[in-house]
C-alpha cells in the first residue's frame, strides 16, 4: 500500500468520524430542543392549569390564611379609586369578609314581613338561588325566617351551611346582651348565626359588642358587625374597643344617599358596606325606580329599574338586601348576573348622590 493511499484512507476515515460526531451532536442538540420545548409547554400548561384549576374555595382558602393586612396588600388596586376588587367576587356572588368567611353579595331583606310572609319569602328566595337572608330581633320575624330556612333544608334544597343568616341586636332592648343572642338563636332555631350586627349605635354598644365577641369566640356567631354607623368617628369608636374588627357595616345606602366615602375609609379594615333601603324603602320606591338616569339605563340594558339599582350595588362592591314579599320581585331582583354596567354608566349613578337619607336613625 502506498503512503499516498494510506493518507487518503486516513482522511476519509477522519471525515466519516467527524461527520458522525457532528451528526451525533446535531441529533443530541435537536433532542434537547424538543425536551426544552416540551418542558416549556408543560410550564405554560402548569401555569394555566394552576390558575384555571384554582377553584373559588382555593382562592378563599388562601385568603383565609392571610390576615387583614395581607388582604389589603393584595387588593388589586388600579388608577380608578372606584375599582377595588376588595375580596368581592361578583362572578361567584360572594364577598370574602375580613375574617375569611364568604358572604353572599345579594340577599333577601325581611323588614315589615310577618312571620308567615317571612317564611314564604325566605323559602321562595332560597328556591330562586338566594343564599343570604337578613332579619333582626326588632323585626319580630326571626321565627318565620328560621322556618323558611328549615323548610328549604328539609326539602333538600340547601344545607344549613349553604345559607347565610344575618340578625341584629337592638342595644338597649336587653340589659344582658348574651340573652339577646340566645333569644335570636332560639327564634331562628339554629346552632349558629352567620352574622350578628349591633342594630344601631346606643349607650351600651361596647357592652353589646363585647358580648358578640364572646359568642364569636365560642362559635355561635360566625361574623360580627355594626349597623347605622355613618361617620368615621362613630366607626373609630367601635374600632377603639373592638378586639375583633367588624366585618360589615349595614347602612341606609341607595342612589340618593351613597356611603362611598365611608366605604373608602372602612375598606382599610377590610370592612364591607351592606345596603339597606336599596330602593328607598316602602313608600319611596317610585322616586328611585323613576329616576331619569335609572330609567334610561333600564331601557339601555333591557332590565328593570330595580335590577339596574341592584347591579350598581354589586359593581360598587356593596352587599345588598332588597326587601320583598312578592315572589315575582324576589325572582327579578336575583336576575342581575347576566349583564354589566359600563364604568361610564356606573359613574352616572354615582352622580345621582345627593347625601339625602330617608331615615334619621
Ligand atoms: N339595619 C337597619 O337599620 C335596617 C333598616 C331598614 C331595612 N333593613 C334591611 O334592609 C332590607 C331592605 O330594606 P327595605 O325592605 O326596607 O326596603 P327596600 O328593599 O328599599 O324596598 C322594599 C320595597 O321595594 C319593593 N320591591 C322589591 N323588589 C321590587 C321590584 N323588583 N319591583 C318593584 N318593587 C319592588 C317591595 O315591595 P314587594 O314586597 O311588593 O316586593 C317593598 O315595597 C330590609 O328588608 C331589612 O332586612 C335594615
């Protein structure tokens, strides 16, 4: 074999070996790219999956574990001061209170209803999908409310834990507030009450509040709050003696008297405002329903005035408890989850406000 021939063979072998090495490197690199792509896809899927699969209860559970400060830090703030998203989830029909409890954002008010009317209306409302009922010892209809809830449970429509019952103590009505709580538990015929409020400020509200805190700690009251506290100083007074921050302030709140400033203040404590008299109360509904802005929006959205007002409450992050003993109205008032007011239209309703209350308590 000539030397020249051996060199040529050597070159050919070298080319083959180098080619093979390059081919192996290319194949290897391509495989790694595939892997990276797959991994990338998995990462995206995981991310999507984890956010998609985060159920409302997961979200709530997370919130449950954070304290109030965390919640405020987590508040999804935007440039629009009206745009809070403060633990208020319209799509799930709930708000998450500052103690982590979920509260439905629309419920049935029962003031002026007899026990029989309350029983029937509560039952009709629960069948319609309502999961929040508002009563008070003062209304003298707690027994009817309890019966309406019980009937719904017995018929398998709901379980006790599916419905959120609010009642109230009128300070001054009892020298021993513990007795008032025991009486409400007995009247409603329940083991626990979801939310108890001081009905109005009174000379002994600290004593009443302390009693509610005691029952909160023993589990018979799941949340506590106040009602008819309209000023910062009134709220500050409660905060000064409260060891458990009120979860709710239930106030007269409607298009002509909006609690927007108070809401801005109390949201710092994770407190949510709940609207009573959303339609102005019996005797004043027509001036609310016939307000020209409300009527024009009702025409625009093909909804009733009542539905526009209630939807405004939800988008303004108020919990709302329209009162009714009419099954058609009860149904109509709950049918507010299939449309959304634009921010311009929300603003039009905010602008109706003239700080005019109907009541003076
Ligand atoms: N914390 C407090 O001091 C306090 C004070 C007052 C009230 N509240 C609570 O807040 C709740 C709401 O207040 P409210 O009931 O007095 O007044 P409201 O909800 O402003 O108005 C109730 C009136 O609206 C009518 N109505 C309801 N839905 C309607 C509809 N879709 N179309 C036409 N009319 C309709 C009712 O008549 P029909 O019965 O015929 O439907 C009733 O006359 C009370 O029930 C009570 O639970 C709390």
